[in-house]
């Protein structure tokens, strides 16, 4: 039985990846940070009673800011594959907490790589790189595009990405970097713009909200489905040689197009509800990200299955179901 270790397992990508690996027969260990509140709801579909004989999903406390915890976990688990998904990943927030972002994203990756070297592990390593690293580079962007990061988050990701390339060359480590473009799902965190839009549309439809406040409506992104993208992560570590891959749909859409699809799904006109709030504008904007996934298509035999319109409609319907359930739960007391 293969063993996989996932940092960031409680996030959107971590939960989908855990489901995929468990379905493939892996034993999966996820690193979670200590919190006074539970944040493992995304793992509910694959939760396993630790007392069961077939228990294959294990959660252990650790932190990318704590090298000692990483060393302890690697010593205990001895994984065959490591997926480094943990990060402070909100781009706008990285301007407010740049030091923390750099510590988790950049130095966290360094701590994990050094812990692997210290443990003498030969595990295959996946690094979650980001399309934000391209920043101001003109589209379409591929593996050879020069990075032009435009946020503390993107700068930290470039450091981590190039560090992984260096460790791969210097120490012969199997490290593959997935330069993933924006990927979404009903499990996306509420502060991210796609989920912010789909949730607001559902709440406005049912009279719970009246307005949605956004920043730059002209920004264009290459949006795909997170469930498709974790398949590409896994495929990277099944190759004979490590490499770097852009994972994207090859299409880009503006925030205005996102609003069109989300609100039209519920028969609404977004122009009646959306207002611009300067607080949501970035100090340095990334105008257009559109990936070229030709290499992943050729070498990984990977294709995105869910396209933009289907993805946004999926998210809207999931958010509307959540709103309906919440309203139904409050009905007896109203």
C-alpha cells in the first residue's frame, strides 16, 4: 500500500486529492494545524473512524512554520509521495500579511524539503506552484514564460518553485511542480472571488443579501475544476522523471463573464446588485492569466473535463442548496 502525505489537506485541493488517493488504495496522512474550532468539514465525505480495521485516512498536527513537527511526521509516516499544498493562498490578503505569507509559502517549503533530506527519504514530492507567478507576463503562459510576480504571495511562490528546481538538480530529488491556474469548486473558500460571487447570487436570490461588493471586474483568469486538477497532480508523481507542468484549461474569462453566468443561472441581472469597493483592488493588479497546458496534455495525458460555464453553474447550484437548507432549518422558529 502506497503512503501519501498531504500538507493543506483541509483545503479545497487537499480534500479532493485525499479522495482521489484513497480511491486508488493509498494510505493518506494529512497535516492539520491546531485550532480551537474544527476545520475538517471538507473531509467529511472521506472521514474514517480511526478505530476501524481499514482506517486509511490519518490526520496529524503539524505546521509548515514548525520544522520540528515536519521532521517528526516524516519519521513516523515515511511516505512514498508528498504533496505540498499548504499555504496562505489568498493573493489580496498577502499584501496585508506579507511576512506570514512568505513564512508559510516560501520558508515552509524550504523547511519541508530540508526535513525530507534530513530524514533520508526518497519520496516523490509535488510542489503546488501557482499561475500568479506569471503576474504581468503576457498570455498565454507556459512552462517557459518568465515570471513577473505582482504580489507577496506570488513572490513567495516563485521562491518556493525555484527552490524546488534547485533541490531537484542539486540533490537528485524527485520534485515535480504543478503551475496550476485558477481552479474552483463548491468547496472553494468564501473569500475567493468565484465562491464570493456564486454564494452572493444564491443569497440575493433568496433575499438574504442585497448587494455584492467587488474590485476589478476586468481581470481575466483561466478557471478550471479543482477535482480535475488534483488528477494532474497525481499523474506528475507517476512519471519516470520529475518535471514542471502548467495545468490549465487554455481559456480565459473576465469577472464580468463570471457574474453573467452566476447570476443568469438564477434568473438575475448582476448589474442591479454589484458595486465596486476600492478595498478589494490590489496594489498591483494581474490583468490576464491564460495557461497553455499542451505539455500536460502530451506527457500526462491530462485534459480538463469541466469547462467554465458548467463549473460556475455547479457552484451556484451548490450554494443555492446550502441557502435552501439554511432557510429550511430556520423555518420552525420564524
